C-alpha cells in the first residue's frame, strides 16, 4: 500500500497552488498535478488523510481521459514519473502513482456540473422551488430519482474555504460567452452520458459530476480531474432505491458521518475515527476496481 501523503514537499519544484486535494507545480512548459490523500467535506479539509485516495483519483482520471479522448482533447500527458522532467525524479517517493504531467491551459471561470439524478443541492432547490439552477422540473420527483433529461447546471468557482454558487446557463454565458458556454454544455453532457452508460455495466450509477475546461490558445481542452469520486456521486446500482439519499462510493460516506456530529462545518475539522478513515478509503478503492475491472 502506498504511504499516506497529505502534503508534498518538493523544494526544487515551483509550487503554485495547494488546493483541497492537489498540489500544483509549475514546470515551465507543463504543470505537475499531484493528488494528495487530503479529503475535504463542506469545503473544510480534514486533518486525516485517506489511504490510497490520491492513487485512486489519478488512476480513475487516467481511465476516463482515455475513454473520452475522441470527444474533447484533454490535458494529460503522462502519469509515469520516468516521463516527467529529470528534476522531478528525486521526488519519486512522493509522486509515484499520484501525479499527472499536464498541458497548461487558462481555466474557464465556471464549473461545468452535469446532473442525471436529483440529489444534493439540486434536491434542496427542487423541494423549495420545483427547479434546479432555475430549470423547471416535473412535480412529484423523489430524492435520488433519475431526471427526465440530463441537466447542465454550471456554478461559480469559489476561493478555498468558500462555497461554489449554482448559476443559470444565462449567467454562465455572461461570464464565458454564449458560444463557448453552449460548447462546454454539449461536451459535458456527452462525456457524462457515455460515462454513465459504461459505469452502468460495472454496477455503478454516476448520479452527477463536475468538469473543468480551459483554453490552450484557441483550443478548448478538458482539465483537472475526470469523473472521480471527489467530483462525482457514485452509487452502487444494486442498492439503488429512490426516495432517500443513496449509499455511495464517494465522500458522501464521510459527509453522512459528519452530519451526525455537533460541528458547525467550519475549520477546525473534527477528528475522524480510524474506522471512518479506513472505510472511506475502501469505498474509493472499490470505485476504481469496479470501473477498471
């Protein structure tokens, strides 16, 4: 088993960002994205790392980028440390199995969220207003129901520690332009629907997911991660039962545990029991094993 790494330390590399999960290094022509074992919930990073989480995120992203390369170009160059610039090789023990050498792009200012089932913030809005991101939906939907059609529901990008805000297609178009917003909407839905069909054959329901895109010159490319348990809701198909929240292969398991605590969902985070840490790691690993079996 790979050691738990919650933070990388590569002094000879230029660290440009440490996000909720990834440490990003600027290598000049390219970026190095390192998926740590950090986990966040309610936009708060937990103190404990999750075993093999960074490895799982990297392998799942690699799998999906390969599956979708005919739909849209992506930023992944290699996940093999031996392919990275020589200056990276001294940090192999930190980078092995959890790193992506990627092309540089200018990220779009929106998150591209696709929903195939009604859950999370979409369910909360539907209960109050009968809509999701302003899109009117039929009456009588139950929590976790499959939606009549796949929805593109963008959001803003929040700073670390703040919450993303759901916005309408029209608001996204004001930020990115109508033509580009329509393009990322079409691509996001196409990727999601292909992924949902493939995952279905592996016993997984992908309820929703979040994509990021960027511009490399005048070319749109898919960046960040790809349909991982951090960016998606993965439900076991054989336990699917609409009308309540579903069991999951993602960090919803951790969120559900945290909801039982008297904690205000702000830093500092509560201490996680060893069993919760272990079970969370097992769920991530099962998602990878099912998808790539």
